[in-house]
C-alpha cells in the first residue's frame, strides 16, 4: 500500500538559514522580529513531540535525514508533503512578506526537495499581494518537487472573494492545488479566531479552528471560484473532516431557495465540493463508536476526498498505524495514498524502483 | 403526540406599539432609528412567508389571533415558544438597550402571553450590561409564561467568558434556560459574521451562521460555565444540528492532551453537552439520503437534545408534517414535544383539558 503523508512540517534550524535566499534589505527585520509570526496561545503540552528533536541538534522538523529515519522509514511513508512558510501572509508589510515567500521557497528546494524525491514541497506565497503571489507561483510552479500552493486559513478576507482570484488563476495555470492550513488564527494581521472575538486558552482556540474552513469553503463555493477556475483543487489540511456534512447539506438546502442570487453556480454546492475539495485526516475525529466516523466518511465520499496525514512533528501527531479505525481495504488504500498520488501527480513508487526516498 | 414549536417569531405591528412600555426619554431615538438593528444582506426570497401577512393588517407574526389560525391550529401545535427582541444587545448604547429589553418584555406579556397559554415567551435582555440583564431576568423570571432567556448568537465576545456569568447566575436562579438565536451576525455592534470578514451575499451569510454556535458552545464548555452553574441549560436555536458531532469529538480529543489547562472541567466536553445543551430543528439539514440525518441523530443523542421548531413566519419555515424524515415513533415523540415540555416545564395539554390554546 502506497502511503502519502499529506501534512509534514519542516522547519529551519536557525534564523540564519534563510539569509542566503533573502535580499539583504530585509535581513535586519528578519533577525530582529524572529522566525515567524508571534503566538499568543500557550500549549501546555508544547508544540512538538518531545522525541522529534534531531540527534544532530536543531528543533523538531529541521533535519531532513533525521526526518527520514524518524518518520518516513519506520512508517513506510512513500511521500511526505512538506508544509511550512504557511503564515507569511500574516505580516503587515506585503513587500517584506513577498521577499520572505521567495526566500522560503528557494530554501525548501535546496534543503529538502534536493535531498530526496520523497519530499514534496508547498509553495509559500504572500496572499495580501495576489499579483506578486501569482508571480511566485509561476516562478516555482514548474519545479517537479512542488506539489501545491499553501496559505494560512487565517485571513482578513474570505478566500472566495475576487481579490484572491489572481492566485487561483496562477495555481490552475500551473496545475497546482491550493491548500490551506490552520494555526495563524488571531496572529499577525489575522482577525480574532472567532466571529465573537478571542478564545481564552490554547485548548479552546484549537477546538474552534474548523470555523475558518467552514467560512472559506463557503465563500469559495458561493463566489463561483470553481466555475471560474474549473481545474482548481482545494485542500483543507488539518481542519478535521466531520464538519463537512453539515456544511454541504446547509448550502444545498439554501441553494434551492436562494440560487437566483448566485446565478454563476450551475450545480449544487455539494457537487462542487465533490469535484474540487480534499481534506487531510489529522487530527481525525475519534468518536467513541468507530462506526460514526465511517458514517461521516460515507456522507462525504471519503474514498474520493480524504487523504492521510500525520502532522509530524506536532504534539497531536496521528500515527499511520493507529490513527484510523478499521475500514474496507479499498477505502483505506484510497485514504492512505492513492487519492494523494492522483491529486499531486506523484509517480507510483514501484515505477521508480522502490520507495521514493530509498 | 404533543407538539411544541420552539422557534416562533412574533413581532410588533408598528413601531408605536412599544411606546407605552418604553420610558419617554427613549421615544425619539426609537422612532428615528427604527424597529431593530439594520440589515445589510438582502434575501432574494424576502424574510417571511408571503402567506403570513395577517388578514387584519400588519406584517408577518404581528397578530396573535392570526398566528393561532395560521400556524398553531392547523398544525396541532400545543405550545409556541416565542422568539423576538433577540438583537437588543447589538445596540451601541447599553442604557437604551436596557430600556428596550424591559419594554419588549412588558409588551410580550400584555399582547402575547395574556392572549393564550399556548404562547410562551423568551425574556429579552441586553447582554452588554450583564448586571442589568440579570436584574431584568429577575424581574420577568417568575412570570409563568416566560420559558427562557434569549440572546443573539452575534456578539463581541464569546459567551463562555466571565463577563457574562451574572446573566447565567440569574437564569439558573430563575430556572430558565439560556437560548441563542442567529441573524444578528455582522449587524449593529456585532463583529463581521466570520473570522475572515464579511460574506458577500445573503445566501453565503446564511450558510455560515453555524460558526457562531461552534464558537460560543466551545467557549461555554471550556470556560466551565456548566461547572459553575450546574443547573443551567443552553438552547441553540436555528443553528442546525449536524455541526455538533464534529465539535464534540474534536473537543474530547483535545481534552485528553490539554485538560491541565482547564482544571475546572471534571468531565469530557461531550458529557457537558449531553447534560446541558439542546438544539432546535429548523433549518434541519436535508441530506439526499435520509439515513445520514438519522445517523447524526444517533451521534448526538437526539432523543435527549433535539426539539422541533418551524421558524414561523420566516421564509425557510419547516412544516411540522413534512420537515423530518421517517424515524422511530418514540424518537419522533421526544423531538416533537416531550423534550421541550421537560426543558421548559410545560404542563401536558391533556392535564389542562385539551390543547393549551383551546
């Protein structure tokens, strides 16, 4: 069975790693302001697995060789979709953020994609400057190791709005899905994590992250993004999956009465979702009764849209051997790797003579 | 079978109706600013059923006698829980809003509760001044026709936060559930309807309303409201029900790792939900396959927590005869009326010698 891990967080060992790729004008700002957008919620269990610190030094996710030994080989993972540089759009200065995105992508290619074909990258962009983001997608899109474009699910505006369409046009042109990933909610220039302000603690903040996905997916469907960009695919990483049925059904029910206000839509919202939307598993919901999750799989057609992920090296990592409940073999095969191979156009490992990283 | 309709919108015929109950100091503001918080989303099908205009004049929901003839009698409804004055907390001035809430409640008693015991009221409050809201709950709470306290799901702060606890203390003291109702999202002093700003159209705005419920319920659980007020019940009106399983499971999963940050919680979040949270049906999700909704009912224990509602006279009214899919008779009995009779302490109609409104 091919295993594709669709959410693996790589990182820089030190803040100096990006400097060779970043124009000198921005070095002082980067060194002074630090590596990433400041957090205000404290996780009592830390952000990463304690055993994910490489024996070669550096923090979790910073060493490609250690990641191969610690995550990829023991779990029989054929491909790891790397997800980093996600929150670049949350800086207030679009010029700085544009420069950071380019530097981040060059670093990803040199330190990760050149290390092993098992690593596949996500193109970091600054979506507060959609024209610049489109140019960055065009610059990196032809690299065979780049699997998708990535953005934070935290945003000042809903992602269906036409402001963002140049990004989708570029992604479609380059045959790349757009992925969103949570964690930036309430940070940098992102608004409060809920429509009623700030949750109090990390636990509460983490629980409520799916609302970003509900808002963005709704906006993308209603604004007709998939009519305008019919080949575009959208990946909802790390947002859970069980919120989707309620949303599909609510949109379809309202569509019956209100569709004259969205005349560009030619199908029920759930049909666009079935054709264009993918979700990754971690953190998969764990109802007491396994059958409830399988029922959710049935409601959303999981054999088409659900892709396995570990979220390595984060604290809430899902183990590939243990995370999912027993299910029909063909469904498991789709979720563990087949759907991701199709979506990302990954060569079957056997065809390359063994596992991709071997 | 007893039928309780847990979401029926009554309204004033004209803006002059409230004046006898409102201190004169506020008359000019009320008459100038209009009856209610301005809307910015336009529904292409209107806000109300076209056939709900009383033959006696006035708008939908304004005439108790017409409502009895149009909604209650033909559908065999024994009790209608009236929901109005919901958005009073969205005015910027707490003194004005406090005065309006009191006037609204006095008008409800005189024009609706005094008309028929089939009508049960919701106590309007201004929750931006929780001490005043608590006094209003104490003032109205002993009226036998008042069934609950009502607030908008649109709010500047999440409802678990301690700012609001005086309201919950008063509700518990008076044996009244707290209900929230959507529709104020983005209006008055409420923030944007999503955590990424404003949806574009009414269709999109209406689809995304459940995110308010997810945020507030999460906050109420995590902040320990139900440990502090163990008899308090919480009713989520008109938010749908199918979003609940995802939230329960996500909260329980995170609780395993992060509970040291919420040491006041003594149970899994889903256990608090099972003991304290109720949902009303309209707009009930309508999956293509009926069995999917019954599976959701099973996931959340619908026999305990789901209560029927029509949302009369609004455009998306659910017909009591047609709204729900076929289901076991006992489950239907619970949903159509038994659970609401228990929650609101309503006398069984037979005991009063026929239907309550007869």
